[in-house]
C-alpha cells in the first residue's frame, strides 16, 4: 500500500510541475484532446496502462 501511495504522490508532483512550468502549453494540449474521438482516447489510455503495468512488472519482477 505504501508503494501505491508513493506512486500517487509522484504523479501529483509531476503533474504539479507541468502545471507550474508549462501552463499555456498544457491548456493547448487539453484543447487538442477535446478534438480527439473518445474511442481513440480510450485505446491510448488502455495502451498507456498496459505499458505501465509491463514496466512495473519488469522493474519489480
């Protein structure tokens, strides 16, 4: 459970840094995401999650 909470905290740190350093660019990215179809976003999300699971398995396995 500690590893999970640490990972969540690191996500918040990374997102916070991007918001602090690149606020305009992040807004542009969000606007571009609004133009992408939900199915494409879903496929990208599943692919990113699968890659993340694979990397955790590789690093922790």
